[in-house]
């Protein structure tokens, strides 16, 4: 079977496939990015670069903590890392070499102005000079130690617009603003980027968080010489937040193209981001977990999904789920779900019974064989039983709402 192409155009730049390294330690040197290109990534957002003449970036250690849940390892990662601690010269030399050796792959220069407005212009010029295809303005790192940068800049509409404007004036390549999730309203800050002349936005950077507290030492983690800080949380646990922002922007009529990221681990995650309006996709935490090879499954799985659903190109599927997002006030109140138990699968563990008794409608009881059974008159279709069932014995039917029956 001939599988559909994954090529996609974003701000006039041709991506061989939508999968890119997001700016982070996964794309910090020539060697790393070259290996990622060799393994099939369509693009790289290089680790955020700055001018190193005034500020020297130093990372605390340890710089990561991971959130585990039961037997699931690393459902999220909290990092204290700032932008690149390599010299500006080394980084731009690596970018130039990458573009020389991989002209058909996309290189996005992620940049951050630190102490002077002119940093943005200077970095944008340097990015264009080394052949970068696009610029990503980092307005979103939540643990920068230089006051007023990172997510603090990304919460301020004037600074966002100005940073983008300075970059746009300094170069001809497309400029994208990378947004922070550490805000209430994405639409306002995204519009500020648009006003500054942005060609696209990317979202999300990491969510400011504290993942755990050491119960003996009484220090949150990661413990850096007895102290810790709220800092950037990423990975699977963040995907719902990223998808929500995509929905918010679409509902507000925001039209700039979007590069989506936050918890993309599988081709299914990738498909969800595309259906919710992202044109290209970026990944870090899945690579921290499993290495660059995750892209192979992502690409193949996405192609089979496209073929199964009759999509001949990615552009045909982008945003296709958005018409089905609405305000809660517009959701139908006329139908409801009622749970159905497959007694052949039910193992009588009683988890659904407990949950329904203590947190639902008390609609589930256990029969003489300890198999769950549902009283459809009482069930209001929260489906918690379906979500917690360890053997997938619960499905549901849609019926007319009891109130309207
Ligand atoms: C250790 C680490 C370092 C990061 N450094 C940067 C950075 O330098 N610049 C940037 O724009 N984003 C940075 N990020 C954020 C990622 O690019 C990405 O926005 C975020 O991790 C969400 O995607 P994910 O869930 O696939 O990791 C970093 C993330 C991690 C985990």
C-alpha cells in the first residue's frame, strides 16, 4: 500500500514531515541534531541561544525531577534548565554546519534576548546568516534567572509584540513566538505576537510546577543544595493543557499557523494535535524517555491513520476536530450515557461498585457471582466505572436523557 506523504508547508517553509525536536537538550549540538535528522526528524528547533557577552548561563544540579504514578514511570518531568550554556559562537557555528550538511531539513533557530532589546535583532540577523529556515522567539522559559525574560516576558503583551517586531525587522525568514502556558488567556498573548508581526506561534513551553516534596528532608524536588524552585513541567501529563490552548485559539478565531507541542509521545498524540489545528509538531520529553527513534513509530502510525481515514495529505486533516469544540453552554442536554457491563469480562474486583457508591449515582451493585450490574434508571453516565475498570469490561450506550424520557 502506498502511504500518504507527510510533507507539510508551514509559513512557506517545506517540512519533509511535521516532526521536529523542540528546543531543549535533545537538540543542543551539531552531533545531536545530525543524528536526529539521520533518524528521520523533519526539523529541529535548536536549543535556545542568547548573546553570551553579558550573562553567563549556569544550570543548577540536579536539574530534573520526574513524576511517577504507580508502575507508570515518568508521566511528567520537571526541569530547572535555562537556555543554552554553550557559547554563542559555538552554537551558531553548529547551526551553520547543520544547514550545510542537511539542506533539505528544517532548522529553527530558537533565540532569547536577555539584557538589551537589540539582542533580539542581533540574534535574528545571526540566525538568518547561518541559514536557519525560521526563528522561534523563546518568550516562555519559566525558570530564567535573568529578570524579565522567559515566561515573564511571555506574560507581557508589550514585550511579546516588541520582541517579535525587532526580529521581523532584522531578518526576512519567518518568525514564530513560543508561548508560555503559565497564563490564563492564551488568546491575548497570541494576538500580541500577531500584532508584532509574527508569522506563526508555537505552544506550549513547560508548565510552572512543583512535582514532589521529599518527606524526610522537607525539600521539594529537585533538591539543589537544600532548596528547590517551581519550574518547567513537561511530558504526557501536559498534553491536555496544550490541546486546550489550541481549542481556545481556534474558538477565538485566531488564524496564524501553530506549531504544537506538550506531551507528544505517540502517533495518536500527534494526530490529536493536528486535528486540533497544529501544522507542525515538536517533541522533547518522549525523546528524553525513549530516544530519537520514537519518530519512526510516530511517522508510520500517522501515515497508516491518514490512509485509513482517506487523508491524502496532512493539510487535509489539520484542524478537522475544531468544529466539534464548543462552549459548555452549547453542549446538548438531551442525551446521556448509561454504562453497560460485559459480565464475561468482569472479574468482580468491585472497583466500579466502590466508585459509583462513593462518588457517583450508587447505580452499580454486585450480583450473586460478584459481577457488576448497572441500574439504568439511576446511572447518569459519568462513566467513571469505565475509566477505572482494570479489564475494560465497561462500555456505554447513549440514550435520551432521563429527564426527557
Ligand atoms: C530539560 C528541558 C529543557 C528545555 N529547554 C528549552 C529551551 O531551551 N527553550 C525552549 O523554548 N523550550 C525548552 N524546553 C521546553 C520544550 O521545548 C517543550 O516546549 C516542552 O518540554 C513541552 O514539550 P514535551 O512535553 O514534548 O517535552 C525545555 C524542556 C525540557 C524538558
